[in-house]
C-alpha cells in the first residue's frame, strides 16, 4: 500500500508540474494577446475616420497612419510565436484567433481603401508578419483570412451609406462593384466551417444594402448609369 501511495504522489506531483507549466504559458500568452488587441483597437480607431472623410487624399493619410501600427502587430505576433511551444499552436489558438480575425479585416480594409482591389492572402499575412504555410512557422489560418473578408463587406456596406451622407456619390458605386465580385468568389467556396458559414450567410444582406444605396443615387440622378446597363 505504501508503494502504491508513493507512486500516486509522484504521479500527481508530475501532473501538478504539467498544470503549472500550462498556466504559465497561458499567462504569458494572455499578456501578449492583450498587447495585440490594444494595437488592433488603435488601428480600428484610426480607420473609423474614413466614415467622415470624403476625399481620397484624406483616406490615404488614414491608411498610412494605420499601416504604421501594423509594425506593432508584427512585433506582437513575433512575441506570441516565441511563447507557443513547438507543436502546440492549435492548443492555444483560441487565445488569439478573435483578434486575428479582426486584424485580417483591418488589413484587407486598408488595401481596399488604398487600391480599390481585393487584398490577397499573402498581402494580409505580410502586413501581419506571419506565414501562410504552417510548415514555415507561425501562421494565421485561411479561415481567419476569409472571415476578415466577410467582415470587410459588412464595413463597406456602412461606408457606402456614410459616403452618401458626406456627399461622396462615386464611392458607393466602386464599393458595389467590388462587393459584387467578392460575393461571386465566395459562391465558389464550399464552406464547412460553421462559424464562417454563419458569417457568410449575412453577406447577402450587406450586398442588398449597398445595391439599394446605388439604386437610390441613380433614381435621384446623382450618378450616371453603371457601365453595361
């Protein structure tokens, strides 16, 4: 009995050490993730001003300012990567996945505002300072990138409305064409991620909202007919 009791003590002492090690890792990661979330809020705050900006130069200034903070994002991800034990990426993923979704959205928004085009996956990952291929190091999953694009559509539907309020009648037309093309692309995907699928289901409402803005501008004679009509 004493031998059994001694073995049990050794077992639970080793388990206690494992638990303590995990708690220490989670605490260290939590601190770095909080830093990352703080930077993401700073970027989001900067980009909120696009809803009150009518000229392209003002928008580009905001994008340049936001890009400066993405250098901080890269440092945060580097610090997180250093604290994740090799092979345990998905064990701790839940701690930073939400902020990764948000940063993918913010990065894709910056690219759209700068170029009017879709941010490719490698563009977003370069801005975040992470890898696309998990074999090459710390990465952000494809699902997070796609979630960011769907969040972008939601933000652009809001921007289309606010652009009209600010007197910019051409921006909603550009947004409508971009979102229409993006929706066509998403239709090609067989989304099996429940969280992503739910987000995708809201896409059609944002598309209709943007189309309604453009339609109202047309019937009021504030914009010319769209090409091809």
